[in-house]
């Protein structure tokens, strides 16, 4: 038996020719796309700024009362945790396990009170209340950060800044 060259069928030749034509067309189209990039479509969307929110005097008063009440509660809770930690440190020593635990409680209390206070600051809160409360919150966070990294000067400066804001907030909220 001899094996010889077999001639391809017409269908096989047709499929191969079609594949070759498609490959050549893809190559030409790709080359044209590289030479002449497509311009991006210009969008015709007009962005209109929303009007600033307006609040009624009732909403503003309610937001002020909620913020002031929440701040008073948060400040008293944080102060209580700090006093408790200081008392434990005075009786057991600054590096005792009890003091470390009290410091952890103080940090946790500060973090939870900041989270609570943030939920009580509404957009309707007047800026003369919102700004000092936000600044006071930042000073509390800065003070805790200073304690965490043992930067006592930064912590003391943040505490002083926060104490100065207490007088402002007390006056604005009518708590003093």
C-alpha cells in the first residue's frame, strides 16, 4: 500500500480561504485604528448645582438642641472616664495593669463618644455650634493620638485646645 499525497476537498480550501480573508481584514482594521484614533463622543449633559438646603427655624432649633445635648453627654462621659483613669493611676501607679486597663477604657470611651456625637451633627446644625463641636472632637482625637504615640506635648496642646473650646460650646449651647 502506498501513501500518497491527498488532494484537499473544495470545502476545506473554502474554509481556509475564508479564514485567511478574515485575518487579513482584522489586520487592516487594527492598523487603521492605530493610525487614526477614534475621537471620544462629546456628551451634552448639563450639570446643575443643587440649591443649598434650607431648614426651618424649628429644624435648626431641634438640630442645635440635639447637638448640644449630645455634646454635653459625650463631654461628661469622656471626662468621667479620664478622671477614673487618673484616680486609678494615682493609687496603683502609672504603669500598673489596672492603669493600662483604665487607659484602654478611656480610649474606647472616647472613640465611642466621638462616633455617637458624629451621628448627632445634622446638616441643620447652625455653623456657630457645628464648628466648635467639630473642632472639639478633633482635639479629643488628637489628644488620644498623642497619648498613643507618647507625644505628651502634642497631647497636652490638644487637651488645652479642647478645654478652650468647652467654654465656647458651653456659651453657645447655653449650658453654662
